[in-house]
C-alpha cells in the first residue's frame, strides 16, 4: 500500500490503527487463553453418587448397626437372592472386580488330569482395552493373559 499523504497526522493515524489491531488481537488471545484455562481446570463429575431420599433411613440404620461390610443386612439380601434364583449357593461380594476374581478362581481346572475343561494359567481372556483397569486385573491376578478385541458395529463380530 502506497501512502500518498506524507503528513504527520497520516502516520499518526496509521500508528494508532496498527496499535488498535494489536490490542484487539491481544484481547482475543487473552480471552482464548482464559477459555482454555477454564476448560482445563473444570471438574467433570464422572462418579457423582445419587441417593434417593428414601434410602437415607436404611443407610443410617446400617451405618449405626456396627456392620458395614457383613452382617444382618447382607445375610437378608443373600437370603432374598437365594429365593429369587432358587439356588442355595449365593454369595455377594463388595464389587464386580471381586466377583470377577472369584469367578475366575471357580473356573480353574482343579488338576491337569481333570476332565473339567476349566481355565489354566496362560489361557487368554477376550476383553476390551477401553475399560476400567479393574475389569482386567482379576484375569491377570489369576495368571490369565489378555487379548484385546473390538467389535465391528456393522457385522457385530471381532475385528
């Protein structure tokens, strides 16, 4: 761009215009950085617990009973499950991880010569890499290997 008016006011005007563009750019950059900082520091509640108000009394009664992990409430719950399933062999655990670990132990082959086709050390478990580590730890703790798999959504078969 050629400047035909070489006066001081023209140059001053161009300098002010250039400084204005720089200030606007700086303000935009500061706002962008603020948005990025806010996004990076925002807490996303992944495991926010919901408790129905009617559960308060039962939870408090259990906490004040002196039994937090085992006790009459667990025994009553297991009795209801035995009736529901029609099976006298019911055992509850504290988590799915514990239940999976127990299931792998129950599926072990008792001895190498046994006719039971159970799991042996080194057998592989098909699992997904897109899961909580607690899903796969029971397999590893029982000497089993992991085989990462995925499913094709079009064919619903292993990729």
